[in-house]
C-alpha cells in the first residue's frame, strides 16, 4: 500500500518544474549553509514568502531542498576554517579541520557529503514508514490529549533549546501570547488589535519569523564584523594534493556501521520535539568514538568522525517531520517553519493531513528521496568551489540578506505595516539573543499557540471546566507524567549549565 502510494507520488514529483526548484533549493541551501552565521533556518525564513505563488508540492519540495542543503553546507566552513556554518557542524569540525591541516580538505568534504546523503536517505525512509501509522494512532486523540501533548512539547523544547528552563518557558509563553492577537476564533471579538485593521488577522508569521530569526541574526553579526577570516582553508584547497584527497568506496563503506548507527540516532532524535540537530551530531560522534577500537584517533583527523556527525545531523531532517505530519507539532525550528509553509498553502498539519492530502504528502515524500540524489550531484559537482564561497566578505553578504528580508515580508502582504513589524521583531530577537532567551521557543510557541488555545477551550467546554480529564484519559495522563518528569529533570540540572548568555 505504501509502495503503491509512493509510486504515485513519484509520478507527480517528476514534474520538470519540481525538479528545477528542488535543485535550486538544494544549491541555495548549501551556499547559505557555507556562509558562517547564516544557515538553513535563515534561508528558510527568508524564502518561505517566495513560495507563496508556487503549488504546494513544489513549494514544500523547494523548502525541503533548502533544509537538506543547508544542513550539510555548514560542514564546509567547519572543515576548512574550524568555524562551523551551522551549530550542528561543530562536531564535524573536530576531525574535519584536522584533515584540512593534513592537506586533505577535499577528502573531508567528500566524506561529509556522502555521509550526509546516507543519513538523510535513512531518515526519509523512516518518515515514509512511520508517518501513516503514527497519524492513524493520532486520530484517537481528542482536545484533552492535544492539550497535554502541546504542554509537553512546550516543556521539552523550553528545557532543551536554551540554557535556562525558566527563560525557555517565558519565550514559549510570549509566543503563545503573540499568537492570540487578532479576532477571537470563537466569537470574533478583537483581542489586542488596538483598532489597527492590519492586526485583525493576527500577527504575520512572515514578519515574526524573518524578523526574529533572520534579521536579528544579521544585526548580531554586524556587531561582530571586526573578526578577520583565517585564510588557511583557502590555501589548503588551492594546494591540495589529489593523491591525498581520494576517498574510495571501500574506505567509505568500511565505516557502514558508523553510518547506520549515526543515522538511527539522528532519526530517533528527530522524532522527539525539541532535542535538536546539534545534540544528534554530538551523540552520533560520541557513539562512534565509544564503539571504535581506536578511540584515540578521534579529534586528530579521521573521516569516521566526520561521517558520524554528518550522518547523524542530516538524519534529523526527515524524521522531524513525523510529529509535524502526524500531530502538527514541529520537531525543531526548521519543521516549525515548514508548518508555516504548509498553512500558507492551505494544508493544516495534523492527524487528518494524511487522510485529506495523502496524494500531496506522498508526492512530498518522493520529492524528499529525489532531493537526496540531487543533493549528492550538486554537492559533488560543486565541491571544488565551495571553499571559495566561504570567504565572501560579510559586508557584501549582510546588506543583501537585509534586502531579501524586507522583500520577503513586503511581497506576499504588500504591506509596509508588516515590514515595520519585522523590524520590531528583529529588535526583539536581538535582545533575546543577548539575554539568553530561546528564539526557537518563541517561534514554536507562536505556531502552536492556536492549537493550544483551541484544544484547551474545547476541553473546558466539553468537560464543563473539569480539567481532571487530563488525569483520567490514559493518553493525556501519559503526557502529563512526561511533562512532570521533564520539569523535574530540567530543574535538577547543575546551575553551571545555565550560566552565561546564549
């Protein structure tokens, strides 16, 4: 049954326009991921408005390509400069940069690319096999169960996305609060609109996401422009010895156990909301080191270390869509932005998504598998030039990103009011970055706010204000227990782990 639906999905996904936009998405993702400080989240937040005029299938396939390319692109500056383009690439830098210093930059980048594609493909297969049964089980959930799940998601994300549980909860609560601006969904009364017509439909997701995630990152980097770039990576690329940079099939597949283990770790972490790509990368790297008969090689320049971290962090990409599709709960910030993209195109993630949009979902699954092949081809063809992209000066890149942010908000809405909102949220995002409040919690709180409010109000109406239903429903009780356990564990974390600014 799944195979038949997937074949039908391939028939739709093989449309030339879909192939073109997947290729463009993967290429853009790699290039943005290579530029230190940007990454796939920034690219997604800027490019979502561009998909407004695309069909849902092409739009999501394009954005998935951006995510896949951005995740692996961050490995390039990690390997060449010891400056990860994305946080999850920090584990890759441990061995990748040592290989560059040994004159093997291309070998390290090849290992990173191939491992990334392998981990991604494994994760996509897990998504295809698990999503439908998971969604069928989720159809048994009622308002009380969804209320308990969302509360658990907020707790888990707040505890794991920042250094302080309290700050994470505050950021999530602020996101939920911002989601209530507009007309009440039940009686259509105005809530915190202050008579401003543009706020009747609520705060624009584009304005909030682009302002908080992309523009605030630009502001943060503008204050950090005085740092110079290390040119040793370019020298290593220019003078690389071809004999040292060959990566044979036997050498690569000789580490198949590491690839499989890291892909499984990344997929498992991807299915749990809030755990994040960085955790997957370091767990994959750590498990490979523990399983190795020569653990002392790690950190000194071994392709096994590069493969372990890249397979794990890329395996999160597919698996984090399992809770997104089945429950409407994002696994991480990239999945949260994809929820926004789905909603822009009239597709509401959740248990009914597979039933109501099954043809579209399987076309997206097929597109994800095809993206992996495109990713391999584009990454391999461009591997000779990626090192030079790393050194595009930030004074050139950042003004372009600012213009793209403004255009990305203005074009879909044709409203300068939304541009003003974006600038306000950029200031808020910068302050949150400086004070250690989680931007991930804010955005996910904003996206899950309507689901949380609707489920909670329905529960109160159905059970006449008696919220003990959370303790009598087995599914709801399970998530309430998980929430309490998570709070207890996060509260017992050493205070030293919460110090400092994020």
